[in-house]
C-alpha cells in the first residue's frame, strides 16, 4: 500500500509542477480544466464512469500491452518540459473540451437521449443497446413514452452493461436515414460490438413493459429491477373461480384474457382503473382469468376470443351477462353502477347520491323544515329506530346528525359539510375513509327543506 501511495503522490507532484510551469509560461490549462468541470453534468459523469468501468472490466493482457505501447509512442515525442506541457494542453482542449453542449450525454429519467453529436459516443459497441427512434408529434410514441421510461428505470442499475436510449429522429433525420427508420416509433436492438446498420436488429415484440423488459433481459443477460405495483384486480384461477364468482353475495365482472393478446394488453391499464374505482365496494368485484392457461374454464363459459368480458350478478342464479359496452373507464363504471346499485365516478370518487337512503331522506327533509324542537326530537327518534333496523353506518349517521343539530343548532349542518368537503378534497386520508366522509357529506345534503329524496331503487 505504501508503494502505491508513493506512486500516487509522485504523479500528483508531477501534474502540479506541469500546471505551475504552464501558468508561468502564460498558459491556461488550469482555467480550461475548471471551465470544463463547470460544464459537466451528472449524466455525462455517469457515462464517462460507466464507459471507463466497462473498459476496465473488458481489459485483457493484449489490450493492456497495446495501451502501454501507445503510451511509450507518445513519450517518444517528449524531449523537454515544454513538450510535455504542449501535449497536456492538447489533451485538455481536445478530449475534455469535446463534452460540448451538442455532444454531452444527457438522460431523461434513466433513458439516454441521443443526438447526431453523441450517438456514436454512447452506441460505441461496448454495451448492447435498445434505441427508440421517435417523433415528438407521434401519438404512438406518446403512448409508449411512460412505458419506455419505466424500462429505463428497470435497467438503471445496470447501465454499464446495457443501454436504454431514444433519439428524436424527426429532428436528427440523418440518424433515422442511417438506420433505415421509416415510421415512428421504431425500436432497434444494437448487440454488443455492433454499430453498423447492417447488423442492427429490428424489435418487433409487444410495446408493454413486460415484453420489452423480457426482450432486453434475454438479449443482454441482464436482469431488470421492475417495481411491483399494487393491483386491485382479483386474479382468478381454476382453484378459486367458483368460490369468488359464484358467491351469491357478490357481483363480479370477469375478463377472460390471454397474455399474448394485444387487445388484452391495451385494455389492462383501463381495467386496472376500474378495479381501483370499485376497490371499496365489497359486493362489486373486478376480476380476470387467463383463459388461455385455464382452458377448462374458458370452454365452460364459451370463450372463443380475447378479451371476452362477462358479468356475474349477485344471487343464486349466476347466469353471466356478456358485457358489450364501451371498453373505457367511463363505460365500465356506468355498467357496474347500474348492475351493482353503486354510485362510483370516473377516477374512483362517489356520486352525490351515494350512501343516501330514501326513507331517511324523507325524515331529514321534514327535520330541516320543522321549527318546533319537540317535533324534531320525535323525527330524530323515528330516524334512530330505522337506523337500528338497517344497522348500517350511513343510516346511523342520519340520526347522529339530527342529534347534533338539536345540541348545536342548524349551523352544524353548514359547518360540518364544509369540514367534510375539505377532508374529501385533501387527499390526505385513505380511500375508504374518503368514501366514509363523502357519504356523510351527501347525507347532510338531505337536511334541506328543498332537498329531493333519492328514489327507492337507488338504495
């Protein structure tokens, strides 16, 4: 260790001496180094480090011998201190100065952003790379963008082994022409050691994260780190299908899908949003089953194409209803609200009628219109009796609200509604709690002599 420390100190002293001599002779190596350092950004530093590390890992005795020979060839031209300083000046102004704005390596998230100036610096054959050639105005490119960003994130910790990159081929048309790009987005795989267009491979797989990450993993041997995401879609198999779908207390929407089906992949994010919207509705489940693997289930329910969506209503008769509505979040939510008697909104919120009960609405309106305390107390007792029979939280809140008004006065309705509204809009509490607060706010809306009670079929 002492030997290496002494070598390091010796080299440090030599560099300091050269910089001092350059300054004495009117040179500006030190200022140029400082200026170049100011222009360095994190992505450029990461790229230089990764390139250096890749070079170190791939070093062989033969390569090391070549590098030593190259160093000695350079030393042959140095006959004085001035010669050494001149060579150092050339290195500083050339190699370090080359990281200009045009050739600097930039990252968006963990995706390398390529240009005409830096393309060959990043795609130099030292690592395999997947490159997306896109156009900013392209609709399919916009749709792929968040998925491609996730892909870059999945391989972020292995950037010294594989590159996930993109290039605006509408702006940098020479690159598009060089690699035969004729439409957007075009994805191309550059195997390790390949930089010429003839040996580049076209990517023709799915444009979802699973397909893309699997392709890169198989081609590069690098395992991605994909963050697990919580799903509210109930996953069905042959083992649990009957216990969930045939439960007489549950309404269940089932997607029969196949993993390779393109339409199923397109539907997946929409279906996930629908499941999340109904996550707090215990009697209304959103589920899916891989009917390509569970073929017996698919045969039993006459599944001949993917995706096929069927609704299994609550009750003893579980004859499914084929869903033929729009395959949009709004379409599914409208259908499920009608079938399940719920009041969900696009995005997962609750409509203004959620939680309200026709019989108790009538009493709340009478309570608000009454001016005599004795009359109000009688209505409150009647509401409490109905709430006791129903046994639900919303029903009980009607009686609680009436009791609070009797204690605090009519201003309670207005102040409590305002407080609940702020809580609902704050997004600081769990979704099930937000539902509870939204229902309370809805119920307080019935405490108005001009209010309209909900219809009995909306219970």
